[in-house]
């Protein structure tokens, strides 16, 4: 269940308009430009504020569900009993009620954490808290013709990036069938926020995440690989390059990781892993 605050009763567009001066070929023109909206979003679990992330104020219920799952706050979507979204002009709060056993575990490792755009570990005070040891995924439930599937996903992503077309300043996370058909796309100023929104949506709709793959319009950073591995997603594909730690995590999790995906090319960073 989602309850919106009385201050703003509808979801935001995800962009705002700003006055600009456009310079081109020696000419200056006054104009109005649309830029991606970024606000602080507080995630509150059982009345206790756990984290503040900078995010685009769209799909915040899905974002909260995805964050709770990919960060291990809850063991399953069924452990989230209620979700209320309070959207204000310059900030938002998402309040979740979770199972007591998950809340006790959260309190045991609770830390104050302020996230910045593109940053998923700000505030961690111990290397051990990074959780860089994913369990190996079970045998894959899908077969993927990588060249064909990645070509299809690459060619189809842009038409699903409505906010990117408006602003030019957001990342996209897409859920694809094994054939590369794009089913869902979520956008955000933060690449990990976009993935959390996507995973939250899939969890809310009881989608088996072992039966498709994620395609991202970003580099493959370690936190994206860790989130995907935690949800047993068998294939993570990105438009740009992965980091060395992302490759290590994918290799340990037995998750296929590919980068530099184009309609006619890609790079396989886990060649020993098959789907």
C-alpha cells in the first residue's frame, strides 16, 4: 500500500525546467531546458531512518522495495508489510514496515549512511560491512544467444528512455527476456537507484528474476554486480565497462557479466561462465 502526502498528490515528472543560455556556432540563445530532478529521499524502516539517498522522485515505492532487497535489509519482499511515500517539494520520505526479525538484524548492523549520486557505500566505517562475498547462483534457468539478445536490447533501449530524451542526464535499468526483448525500464540520476527501482518493481509483481537479464545504460560498478547477484539475476549487461571488483563479484557468484554492449559488439568479462 502506498500513501502519498497531502502536500503533493501526484508523482513528479522527474525533471524540472530551468532558464539557460545556449551557445552554438558563435550565437547565444535564451531558452528553457529540462534537467533531471534530484532530491534527498529518506528510507525509514519501522520508524527509524536508515538511509538518505539522492534520487529522482519517481517510482519511489519500487525504489524502496528494491533497496531493501538488494541491500539485504529484508530477506524477501514478503517481509515488507506496508509502504508509505511522502513526497514534498524538495525531499521525500518512504516509510516501510518490515518483519521484526529483519528489523532486529537491521538494528544490529545499522549505520548512518548518506548516499551521493553514483555512490552506494558512503558512511560505511568497516571494510567487512561491504559484503563482497556473494553466494554462487544456482544453475541458470535460461539459455541466451548473447550476440542476438544483446543486439536486440541495445537497439531497443533508447525508445524506452523517456526521461533521458527529456533531460540527457539519467541512467536506465531495463529488464529483458532471454531473447533481449525489453519489458520494463526505470530511470534515475543514480545508476544504482535505477537498478533498485527495477528490482523493486519486479519483486512487487512476483517476477522470477532468474528467468531474464538486466541491461544498464551505465558502467558496471561493483554495487550493481552485488545487487544483481543477491537477486540471483543470471546476466548483467552494461553499455560501458565494468570495474575489476564487479568482475570479481560476478565471477564468484557465477553470474555472466558483459560490457560495452552495442548492436554489433560486446565484451564478455566472465568467459568461463555459461548460460
